[in-house]
């Protein structure tokens, strides 16, 4: 390449590399393809954490009196494991009190977004109170909130 053409080519390449990214379309992932990536806690682990979480000091300073009212209540809330979408972009803690097949049979109902301190959470709500979340520093906006027809969408810049 001639030296006179090299500089414009480098400038063009630099401009393209620094141009703003296009909006990335996102939709709620199918839970049928989601995978459990962490093991459910054992009963022994739950009893151990119950003693720490629901100790006298925790009750004095915490407002969550229902969870600590009994071990069964605590188990209902804290018996969870991390699940991820097939592509790993969405994740969430889902109940170990349900069979994995029942979780994977849940369908997306609603997509919404929340932002706080520069972090955006793109939230997918499913049947039976399941929820997967995509966290990003990008700005996201929901284009179609209702997922009943499988067409909920958002875009993130």
C-alpha cells in the first residue's frame, strides 16, 4: 500500500473501532434449555446457615421475622441453587424444593428492566415465581413486555 493511502486507511479503521455499538436485541430465554450450575444445599448446610442467619443478633437487627420463624420457613426461602440460561447471559437462584423438570416447564410471562447505580437488570419473570436476570452496564429498554406469545423483547446499547 502506498504511504499516502496508509494514513486514511488507519484512520478509517480507528473510527470504525471507536463507533458506538448497535443496540443488542434480547429476549427471555427458554427455561427448558436452562441448566442448574450449582448444587442444592444439603439439609446439614441449611441447618448450619439457619443457625447463623437466624441467630439472636440477626433477629435483633433484621426485619425478616417470617423466614426465621421456623426451620421449615427458612428452608422454603433459602433452599435455592444457581441456574443459567443456555447461553449464560441470564442467571438466577431457583428453588430446590421443585423438580428440575417442573422448573424447565415454566414459561416466560413478563420482561421488565430496573436500573440502580449504573447497573441495569433485565428481568424475566416465569410461571411459578421463577426469575432469571441479565445484568449489564449497558442501557436497556423493553420493547415488548408481554411474553405470553413468546415475543417479549428488549434492546441494550
